[in-house]
C-alpha cells in the first residue's frame, strides 16, 4: 500500500486503507507508522478532523 500522499487523501478513504493495513499487515499502529513513514500527529489530525480516533482495543480508527 502506498501512503506517500496520505495527507492529501479523503479522510473517509484513508481510514479504510489504514484500518485494512492495520488488520492485514501491521502488528500495531506503531508498526504501520514506521513501515510507511507516517507521522502519528499528522495522521491523528487528518482523521480526527473527520471524527475518527484510534481505538487501541480494536486496533482501528473509528
């Protein structure tokens, strides 16, 4: 998955891609961030503006 333009993506599309990546290819959010060179603050801001927040118990943004 190419997340190089994640800040330019529609947040509703991005949340689906991030959650799919978390479910299928990453051991944790930290692993996803490191693998794809994503800044946690930027991702949380982008998804937070659309009402999503990370739920560690479910290992996904909701």
